[in-house]
C-alpha cells in the first residue's frame, strides 16, 4: 500500500493542487498531516490561552478536523465542494468573540482555506455612508482589505435598520451577500453581536442567515472563570497576587456581574490595568530598593484602590444610596444578593 507524504506549502497556492490524485489503494498519513500543518499545536494554544468556552473550542476542533479531512479527500482525488465557512458569533461584550475570530483566521490559513489569514474588524461606520453613492465604495474598500482573510463584522446588527426605509444598510448587506457567495475561496465573513439583536438582523435578511453555516454562541463567564482569566492575564504579564489580593478581587468583581453593561473578560483586563497602575504608585511611594519579587507582587490594597466607584454606579442606584454617603460609609449589613463584603462599600481612598 502506498503511503504519501503530506506536503503543505507556504506560498499562498493551495498545496493539494500541486498533486495528482492517489491510486485507489493508496493512503495518507493523518498524523503526519496534523503534525506538518501544526493544527494540533494551534488547537492546544486555543485550549491553553482561553479559559472555559468548552463548546466553542469543541466546535472549532470539529471544523478544523473537517477541513483537514476535506483536504485529504481532495488530495486523494475525491470530490470536493468548497465548504461554506461564514460564521456568526453571538454573545455579550468581552466573551472572547474577537479573540476566537483571530484564532479562526490562523487555523483557516494554516489549513489552506485562506491565502493570508489576517483579520479585518469592521463596524457599520466602515461600510455604510451617509449619502447616496457613498456606501458601495466604502463596502468595496473593506472587502478589498479583507480579501484573503477574515472579515469580522462587529455589532453586525447595526447594519440593518428596519425602521428606516432609506437606510443604506441594505446596499452594504447586498454587497456582502454577493462576496460571501462568489468569493468563498478567499474570504470568510464572521458576524458578531448580541444574540437577540442578531436575530432581528436575520429576520429582516433571511438570505443572510442561510449563507452562514456556523452559528456559535459565547455565554457570559462565571465568576470562577473570570477569576481564572484574571490569573492567566496576570501570569502572562509576569505579575502574581497573594491570597488576600485574590480574595479582594473576587469580592470586587462579584457584584459587577449583574450590571447590564458588564463586559466579561474585557472588564477583567481593564481591572488588571488599573491594579497595575495602583501597584506602581505604591512601589514608588514606598521608595528605597525593591526586590524582583515585589515588582511582580499585587497586594490587596492595590486591588481595592483600583476599583473605581464609577463602575458601581448602577449597583448603587439600584440600592438607592447616594454616592456621597457610599464613599464615607463603612460596611453595614449589605443586601444578600451582593454578598457580605460588597466592594462598593469600601472607602475609595484607603
Ligand atoms: N476565555 C478567555 N480566556 C482568557 N482571556 C479571554 C477569554 N475571553 C476573552 N478574553 C480576553 O478578554 C478580552 C476581550 O475579549 P474579546 O475577544 O475582545 O471579546 P469580544 O470580542 O467578545 O468583545 C481580550 O483581551 C481577550 O484576550
Ligand atoms: Mg470584540
């Protein structure tokens, strides 16, 4: 039985096109293909770098395996129909949609489905003009930039405004549909946004819905997942926190989860940026010589001081306590739903 080596190429042409069909009794080494294309390494990176999102990872793995087998089939001379790879990622802000889209672009490139594999992020304002004749050139320009890679349409539901008959969104959607259908070999479009709002976009544009093969939902992160994300971000930046800082962070974060505008992992990233700022102030105030250990260490006061009252306005409003009193108040009996040590009750200036 003949066993042929799987040969990827890096010059942009589809590698399989370089080979003629295999004999009926020939075989292809799947392990070698996985290894040579580095697909497993990419999937492992995805697992390591992203906390949770198990079903999203499973869907991506499924797709990657399908694409690999599709390539092997082509390589073996079996029929191949270019798969539809356009996708829709639904979920609240900070749930990892853009991050996963970036990984997806790399995987699609590595597996030979996209010649370049870059990601172009665009919103309504990039595609749609304010006046007659402005939308087509804008949309064309974005499609040109995205050619060879992934076009990520953030908050894509804004493209469609059913209440405005003269909105130019329709024109842009028509052009997108045309590109999605006719340029499948060089462009993948990912629509992203809140689930409910995306439904409205698809209801108004059924042709769009049917051209999207993969709908993936990104749920909100749980508190333990957000804590793991915080730890991952800290260790990637070579910081670490002690038990007290970790506990303070969890107490600060818990009530935020119920805010309507809570931005999941992005909120954690912003909080860590603020904490690093406070740590630096503490170290400079402390003066003298600082050990390497100290440069990396975050303590509980850094966390508490970094938590701005601004991010808790919503919670405070719901509780009905004026902010001026909040700042001065010491912990009393907090509402049960906010937990015992509600961070918004800590004095801002410790
Ligand atoms: N599961 C996760 N594990 C680790 N970091 C994450 C995860 N999800 C999101 N992040 C980080 O949170 C930030 C916001 O994520 P992003 O992909 O921009 O969210 P979205 O596009 O859904 O608004 C990024 O810095 C990203 O790396
Ligand atoms: Mg995003």
